[in-house]
C-alpha cells in the first residue's frame, strides 16, 4: 500500500470500526461453534472400553467369496405395448453364472498389460 492509501484508511474511522465489529462477530461465531460442538460431543455415546470391543465369531474370521458373474438381461415384454413394472426387473445388472470356472487368457490374446504382442523392444 502507498502512503495515500494508509492515510485514507486512517482518516476513515467508520471503516476501521466496521472491520473491528466484523472481527468480533466472527470471533463470537467461532466460540459459539466450539461450544456447540462440545455440547453435541457430550450427548454422543462414549467409545467402547478395552473389553467392550466386538470379537471374532467362534468359527474364526469370515472370508470373502468369489463368484463368476454374467450380464442379467432385461426381460422383454410379451407385447410391444405392455410395460414392465419394477417387480419384473432385477435388482442388479448381473447374475451368478452357471459355470463357475475361472476364464484364463489364451496364448496370443491380450492380457491385462499391453496389446498382447510379443513384448520386448
């Protein structure tokens, strides 16, 4: 800032007072927010103690299962003018495949990297 801007700011007492009032309002809002947060935190249930945490089931940890999925086509209406209702549609876009064997990549076909070429330089 230049000297003229400092003098203009000092001469304008209303602007300084407005800035001070805005600062006090912001500080009051922050204090209110912290007190409100403390009040909300006191109403929440306490964290569980060492012996109160969930434990593993008797059979041990539960593991994930893998399924081969295939597209589940939208059923066709019997008549072109008939509308499908929500209960006629399926919940997911895929369904469990009858063949659960895992597909393998064939020789010369693209894999997860590159174009399936010979590789190298």
